[in-house]
C-alpha cells in the first residue's frame, strides 16, 4: 500500500514561517497580540461557564453589552482596573499576574 503524502506542519513551524523566529520584532508583536486575544477568549469562556450573557455581565460592572463583546473579540483594549472589576465583581474571580523575563 502506498503511503499518502501530507503537507502537515507544526504550529511552531507555521508561526516561524509567517511571523518570524522567536525574539524577532515581528514575532514579538504577533505574540503580544495573541496574549490579548487569549484574554478575551478566557473572559468569554468564564462568562459562559457562569451562565451569563454579555448583557448580564456588563450590567454587573456598569458596562454595556457592546463593550463586553468588543473585549471578548479583541476589538477594544481593556484597562487593568476594568479587567479587575469584570473578573472580581462580574465573574466572582481573582486576577493573578505574572511577569516573565527571557
């Protein structure tokens, strides 16, 4: 039986090809954007797990549905103080920050 040829690549190889090697300016910009995206996705995941709509979460922290949507979809940047309100007051959680140096 003939082995089927595939064009699979690893995620790291893909990111290297399209965004440069680790440490390059282009790669750092990509990864910084990815971290913001992860934050929005994480907030959305927790909101859904808590059974809240965007409107309900927004009402808990004095924001409208559109604002919550923009944060979850990486359209709007969020201040740390606002993030803290959303997580602690809106979602009943705590924020833990870490800073890493290469």
